[in-house]
C-alpha cells in the first residue's frame, strides 16, 4: 500500500495568495498616503503662509493618525509664537478641540484680516454649531462678499436660515448653491429635506430625482436614494419608497440609516420579524444609538420575543436615559417575561420621567400595573 502524502489544499494556496496580494496592495496604498503627507508637510514648512497647503497637511495627517493632533498643535503653536498673523492664528485655532479656544482664535484671525475667507467661513460654522445663527449668518454673508461664487457658503447660509426658522430664505440659498454648482449633492439633500420637513413631499421627490441625474460620486447617491425613499413614503408611494431604500443599500451594503428606514417600513406594516432583522443589520453597521436599540426592543416586544426585547430596551435606557418610552416597554416586557421586580422598577422610572401631556393615558396604565405588581408581591410574601 503506497505511503500517504500530505497535500496542501488548493483553496489554501489561493487564500494565501489573496492574502499576500492584499497585504501588498495595502502596503502600496499606505506608501502613497505617506508620500502625500510628506509632500504637504514639506510644502507647509516651506510656505507657512499657504493656507490650503497647511490645511491639507493637517487634515491628511489627522485622517491617517488621529493621535497626532497633539504634535500638530505643538508645531503650529510654535509657528504662531514665532510670527503671529491671521494665517498662523487660524491654522493653530482649527486644531483646537476646546470650543471656546477654537472660537477665540478664529475671532482673532478675522480681526487680523477681515478679508480672510477661510477663517470667516469657519468662524460662521463655529457660531452655527453653538446655536448662534444670527452671528453665523452675518459671517457667511461677509464670506459671500469675499467670494460671491461659493456654492458651499450658500449651502451653509441655507442651513443657518433653516434652523433660525426662515424656511423660504433657506430654500432660496440652497437653490442658489445648486445654480452655482449643479453637482453639489449636499445642497440637493438639504433642499429636499427642507421640503420634506415642511410637508412638501412631492417637491422633495422632484429635487431628489433631479439630484440622481447629476454625474457625481456614486457613494453620494446612497444619501439621495435614502432621502428619496423618505419623501416617497411620506407621499404614500410605499413600494417606490422601498425600492429607493433598497437602492441605497445596494450602493452601500453598510448604510445603517437605509436599513433603519426599511425596518421602519416593515414595522409599520406589522412585519415585526422582518423589522428586527433589518434593525439588526443597521446595528451591525453602526455604533448602536439608544433610538436604534429602542426600535429593536419594540420589534422583539411585538414579536413576543421578550427576553431579546428586554436586552435591547435595557441598552436603550443605558445609552440614552431620556428615552422614556423605552422604560415603559421594558416594564411591559419584563412583566410578560415574569420578571416582576424589574418590571416594577422600569415602570416607576417611566412614571417619574414621563411629563408629556399626550402620554397621560399611558402613565395611568403604568401606575395601574405598578399597583398590580405591588399586590402580587404582597401575596407572594404572605
């Protein structure tokens, strides 16, 4: 009988070959990235007043190594100390993570050079993120005086107007942004959302269909398809909405928001099992917010899969204690699962936290169930 031979499976060699090719490709990509960073580092050193070169270097370095922020801060702090100017104030300030320090340096940069476009725009954005929309608007307007053809700033101005409550001014600015750059997907998205949130779903659909005609990066269109689905759903075209959400997932199989929208459709149609599967897909591709955990908990609760529901509802209140509904359904799920002490604890927290007038009936029902649980406890004890 011939001696047996040990053979390496062909698929093992294939896996090894693919692995080697992947490592080689990653190494080559990293080398290209490092070379690009090195190029901009040299450029920023040789031309410290070149704003774009320095901004590009900072952004590339932080994207490659987020932990390098401290070293970058030290480098640009030294440059600022050696020669204070609008540019050095701006370049150091944009690296600061403390909102007050960040704002302070941007203000100083603009005072040093009132026509400094980038600093003016970033100052407007800093005020916008702090909720000071009036001041943001004033800085965006100055930036547009400096660079009237900026669709980017028109879009930012539209956002500030929207959150200030000036919807007509917001839509006008988004439209101007699109006129200046017909490929500017962010402006289409914001214009469509403004229509959607002001009960003009048909107009939103029109905006998103026009955006899909734009020759742009395919990955951007996942957002357009998802928003188109939202607009179609609001207008009652549910099948078309589902196809739009599915198209978004087809473009990006990791797009959590599209899975959530598909899950919402399934949930609203009473398909709780399908909703849970879609929410689980969203969870796989996201950090898992309290809201998503609540959706999963409710899907499993309605399926009567109480133990799974309890797990997600507990995570929901842990991640976001303001999710009052999660406490209520956690109480019901625990009650239905025979965990009466946990049920009572959750319901008592719900009653203490719930202050919405529209939930008065639910609070009454929760109090009644708490009373029942107390009586059950007494009977068990005596």
